[in-house]
C-alpha cells in the first residue's frame, strides 16, 4: 500500500489508480475544487503525505497549482499526455496501470522559492525556448524528467520547484539528442 494519499480529479481516476496500486485517494471533483476538499487534502498531507496526480491538460494543471498554493510540500506525479490519451480524451482514467505505476515511481516534492540549477540560457541552448521544436522538446524533456509538459516559463519554474539537478537535465537532454530530438 502506498503511504501517501493520491489526489485525483474524479471517480474514474480513482478506479484507474486502484487498478494500478493499493492506495487511498481524494477526488477533487474536477476543476471545481473547493475549501472543504482543500481541508481534506491538507489533513492528508499532515498525517500521511499527498501525491497529486491530475490529468495532463490545462484543467489538471490548474488543480495542481491550486493545491500547491494551498497545501505546501505535496508530492507530484505526472503521466505523459501520450500515456493518458484514448480516442482523443486526455485523463488519468485512460492511463494503463503500468503508466500510473511509472508516474508514481517518479514523484517529485515541490519546494516553493527554490533556486534552479538550470538557467534560461541553458534552456535556450537545449532548444527548449525560442526554437522551432521547443514545445516538442519540452514535452520530451518533461516526460523524461517526470515533471510533465508546460510552456517555457513554467518549465523553468518546475526545474527549480522540483530541484532538477544539472546532471538529470544533461542526461535527459542527451537522451533526446540520441533519439534524434534536435531538428535544427
């Protein structure tokens, strides 16, 4: 059994998580997350710890930000969009048990106010900003680092929040390059 309580968006996500692992969940009810749910998440964080596992879409990211702002120190797990998409629908409920387990094996704890070991110049040199394939490269890097996909500014922020080291960054970049990720 996973010690932490996993926060998901809805009932179908709970079913998918329970197919993958033995864990307790809290459902946010989608993007309509309210004060009562946030209190339950805060209590779970205090007593057992929390892992936030939301859909890899805009609504899931919004929920993740709300929880992070109201309940500091949560862990975060990210499922790549490709692993959470079925017939054009994106969501945790579409992920295979193996994809959910992979995401939960790579949780990151957020540290607000942390300084990044990687700077904006590193992102530009890596083709993650101001590059014709920047979005695709950020998606690949986010998946390899287990921090999900986001725009350039948010990607930079996640590198700091999740304390991604220069070594982790360089290893992920090397994997992208080895797989032909650079299309200059």
